[in-house]
């Protein structure tokens, strides 16, 4: 099977003691984005779903509220929530 010739896999040159070998590896997924404004989220690791279990939780998601949003959107949301509180 010649499926490794596909460009959907990335090519990595790996140095060994005697020569340089060509290895084929899977590409990284796209960076995660904020669902409200579409900005790239910071502090989120960029690995495939099967590798996520090997990564520490602190590297996967920020430890604040509304971690799926960017910091600006989460700040807006927090203010919105606080203002709409019924006393
Ligand atoms: Zn946002």
C-alpha cells in the first residue's frame, strides 16, 4: 500500500546515527476558537482527541469560568450575568 505518499500526512525528517529517515506523521488539528467572536483561544493545547488523555487538565483548559470563550467575551458575559441578577 502506498498510502503514505498522501500529502494529508506531514513529513518529518528524523536523524538517526547513520542517515536521515523520512517519517510520516499526522497533522495537528486547528487551533480552538471562541464561539462568539472567532478569536483563537490561548492556553488550549493543540493535539488530536486521542492524545488528550495524556495531557494535563491545566494545559487543556483555562481554570476560569466560561473557559470555552476568549477572555474578552467571558468578561462581557460575567458582567452581563452580574447585572441581570434579581435581588
Ligand atoms: Zn470571544
